[in-house]
C-alpha cells in the first residue's frame, strides 16, 4: 500500500499577498532551495537568485558587503544554509536534525554549522568592527528579503516534494487457516504452489528516449553594464576634480563611496533587466579599498608619494619632521655628533619605515603603527589599533651620549627603530 505525506511546498499563490504574517508564512512554505549545481559555498546565493529571478552575483555581493560592514553577512549566510532545503530534500538540515524529514546534509555537518553560527553572530553584534553595524546590516538584509518576496514571491515557486513510503499491511502477507473458503476457491495446491503465481505480467516496454532539450536562447545583450561603468567613471572624475580643488568633503573615501553607490544601482538594475554582472569585478576591490581608507586615516599623513632617504651628519641638517603619504622612509642618524640634542618626528601613511640611531645615544622614543608590525629597540608589537611603544633606551654604554627625542608613527606597514 502506498501512502503520501504532505507536500513541503504549497500550491502556487497569486501574486498579491496579504499582511506581514501571511507574507512570512508564504516565504517559509516556498523558501528557496539550494541547487545541487551552480552554487559556490552551500548554494545560498544561487538559491535566492533562482527563487526570485535575480542574478546570484548580486546576492553574493550583498552578503560580502554585509560581512565587511558589520560582520552580519557571514552569520546570515550560515543561517540560510541551515534553514534552506536542498533540491530534492524533504526538509532543511536543521529540521532533519530534529527528525522532521530527510535532508542530504549529514547531521555531523549540520551540528558543526550550527555551533559555528553562535560565535559568528556574537562577533557581528558585539560592535567590535563597526558600532551598530551588525544590527543595521541584519535589519537591511531581512527587510530586503521581505520586500523581495512581497514583489516576486510568485516567481519560480519550488515544486512540491512528495515523500513516498511503502507501507506493509497485514493483507500483504496474510495466511489463511487450512481448509478456508479462500483457499478452496483459488484452487490452492496442497504442495504450496499457487496456480495464480504463474500468471506473470507482460514485460514492461523500455521507456521512450527523452526528447532533446530545446536550444538555449541567445543571451540578451544589455547596455546597463556599459552605462553604469560610464556613469561611475564620470562620478569618480568629477569627485576627484572637486576634491583636488580644496573641497574637504570629496575625500578618497567619499569618492569611492559615491562610485560604489552607482555600481550598486547598476547591479540591482542589471539583476532584473539582465546584464551588469561584471560590475562586481570592480565593486569588490573598491569596497576593500574603501574599508581600508576608512579604517586607517591615511589622509592624515602628508608629504607626497615615493621613497624618502636621509642621512644627516649634523643637528642642523635634521628636519623637525619627515613625512610621506605612501612609500618608504629610511632615516640614518648614526653620523650625528653627541654635542647637540636632537628632536625629530617621522610620519608615514602606508609603507615601511626604518630608523637607525647611534649605538651610544640616549633615545627617548615613541613608536606606533595603527595597522602593522613595530620593532623598537627590541620591543615588538603587531596588529590593529595597538598602543604605541614608548620608553627610554641608553644604549650599550648606559646614560650619556647624544640626547635624541624620536617620535615615529604610521598608518599601515612595518616600523623598525634600531641602533646602527
């Protein structure tokens, strides 16, 4: 006897949905299914893209952006991985873990992913990266998915998955008592051979070959990508020109933000109209550059680009400050005489700094790198936002010698102060 369980996906609903509660229930009943092919990691982005008829690249960019700005993207991606069933599965991995149906993901992997979800969520909502970014990012992602289902919930609704179970009832293997009417009527052989058993069914004809798939329609060429790229270049050029004229608001960070805004609008439009996929190639490195410029205040360092090498031989030749926005600074103070005290500073936005001082100089120092490695008279530190290394070093001969006051700081890179 064959029996069927309830379908995991409801019948297609009309395009219009009621209130909030009905929308949420319909989303859960027709939630995206992770494809067996075409997904990158877990197939979450591909599932959302296929379900609502948008480019999965847009979904991946959204998750990456939410991860970079606030950290919530990774935890939401992992949550969708646990809650979205795979194609052909009855239930999601987390539901299968509680015995509500079959899932192709093993329970061991489900448990590992569920455990990993909690530290990721704690990191996202702790405010350690951008204060409040996790809450804002989660609200924006959930709202976007809600509005997407409201507007396109009728598109590509997943087909119902029917679980077929074979039930073995008493009638399948019933044995009648000897001498019953059933055995007499069927002509039952006392030796145990059922005459009806020899009435074999006709052989099943082989299935007809499947028709060849229809030829794929040629991909429609869209001008959205080209138009968006042109507008982004125009915005970047205008922003750079205004910034170079002295307007402080048009900093590199703000110009990159404007360009990313244009690219984002173009990718969203391309997801619905077709095209614009290659814009992500430009958006990802720009997002990384924007985060780096926002985190590390490179704009606070002036002096231009390139290498700076100096070897002063007298106190008069020592500059009050050595500065570069980006490059390499190599300052050799080993030839200074010990008769005149010297005070100087070194500032570098991004790059490497090396400072050498006389072996017998008494150095009062402060060394800091906001993101990178610091080695100052054998004292070392590395990381982001580390407190400066300060102190006094009298050299190999103890107190006495050149009185040198040195301050060195930089945004990104390595900083080394040692004796020559």
